[in-house]
C-alpha cells in the first residue's frame, strides 16, 4: 500500500496541471507503445531472415547514423521554428514509413535491405523529431520547477511502453507475424497527431526566429556547450556510454535465441524487464523535487548498468537474466534522464533546441558506431565477451565522470 501511496504523491505528477502536457502525454503514450512493438519486430525479422549478428548491427547502425549527422540541424530547426508543427510533420512521416513497411511485408518476399532502408529513413525523421520533442516540453510546461517532473514523467511513459510493447510484440510475432506489429505501429501515430492538433496553441511558447545563418547558430550552440563545463562533461560521458553501452540492446535477439534458446516471446520479456527497471528509475526521479545531486546519480547509475551487463554476460538462466535486465534498464534510464534534467534546468532558453540536439547526438549519435562495432566483435569473439567488455568500460567511464564532476 505504501508503494502506491508513494507513486500517487501530488508532486510526482505536478506536470499534469498543464493542459497541453496532458494531451502530449496521452498521445505519446499510445504512439510509443506502437514504436516499441515495431522496434522488436524489426530486430526479430532481421535476425530471422539472416541469422546474422553482424546484420543486426548494420540494422541498428542504419537507424541511428542519421542522428549523428542530422540531429544538430534538427536542433537549429527546433530553435527557429514552431516545434508543434515540426512534430506534426515528423509524426506523420513516421506513420507513412510504418505503412510502407507493412505493405512490403504483406506483399511477400520482403528482403533485409528493404527493412534497413526504411530504418535509415526513419532515423532521418527522428533526427528532426527528437530535438523538437524534448524542447517542446519546455513550451507546454511553464516554470522550471515542473520541467524536471515532466521529463521524469516522459521517461516513465517511454519505459512503460518499453515494458509492455515488447511483450505484446513477442506474442504477436509468435502467433501471427511481424507485419501485424508494423500495422499496429502505423495506426498508433493517429493518437499523437490528434493530441498535437487538440492543444491550446495560445499557451504554447513559440521560439523566436533567428536572423543569423543556420550554420552560425549551430556553431554558437557548440561553443556554448564546450564553454559550459557541466554540460560539456555530460555530453562527453554520454557519448562514451552511447558507444559502448547502448548497443547491448541490438544484440538481444542473439542473446534470446542462442544463449537462452528462446524465441520472440523471450526477447519481448527480456526487453520488458529492462523497461520495468527503467520505470522504477523514472518514478524515483519524478518524486524528486529538484535537480540537486543528479551528478552523483548519473555516475552511480552507470555503475549499476555496467555491473548488470557483466553479470548478464555470464547468465544462461532466463529468470536470472530477467532480473539482470531490470538493473540494466534501471541504470541506463537513470543515467540518461538525469543527464536530460540537468541540462534542461541549466541551459539558456534560446539555446535549448541546439543543446538538446547535442545531448541526443552524444547519447544516440555514438550508438550506431557502437552497434556496428559490437555486431562485428560479437560475431568474431562471441556475445558474452563483448557484453562483459562493454560493462567493464561503462564502470571505468563512470569513475572518470565522477572525478570530473568533483572538479566542477
């Protein structure tokens, strides 16, 4: 009973006092569920068609590499243009790509390069969507005291979908096909498009149009981040973890099938367990009233994630692996969300879109190179050794970041 009382505290949901945020939360909740269902279906389809860890890495690389090149441009756009309209366009394009993937699947004889090509296009759309979406929270939630809570609730929402979506995907794939998952995702975007259209536009803060050249604005954002030591350290740390840590999820189909001797449902439950751990971390952050001591949480949570990866590399038991995935999800979510909250509460408003794009670039832009490398390394030296090495590097990186934090 006390646990549910802990969750229901008013200050844990204070961002819901803002009408536009309630619409945003509801629409994103449905859409994110579909996104996770499709993500699991894509990874399982690629591995089913190829039986190759390397091509799984290639598929992850194709989705994430546009983030590396295009997200800074997306950040400039988010500071110049109406973020609500950017989101309406990107969500519509994501829906269109999901319908195309569905059509290709049900036409029969779908090949892996078609899946990878659509994943690349979706990554291009996400490169503009993510900076606008993260910055948009500040437009629909007035007052910095509620920004941290809104970000934590977003993390709760994302990871609730991560908990439920993969389990649903695993069941659907086992009983029907990956194509049904793609179709569900396509229709899920309708909810977020309706939610964005229903918002009270009079309450949304519109970014001022910048009169300078976009490239000059981009370099201004980079200069601001480099000159702000706390932001700079978070970005460096995030890039390292994105490179060595985040790609573990790309290898989960191999782990589920070859190590645990499971099927798509096994993969769904493993991903769901990580989502449950992430939800627990999001609840913890939502209960916090301020952003104090988040630096210690960032480094400590990375240690939890690294230890989880090391132990996961040694496990051959499904129940044990579920528990370890919980801690991997907990550590990774706490680290990413705490970094996001820290940046959002200290960055100047007119730099928000560009700095958020650099944050996304650090965490997500380094991930495609890590995915490609981890797939190649796992194919050469084995999955267990690759995961163990990733966990060790994450722990070392956390120690370095903690030392840098003390010097700020």
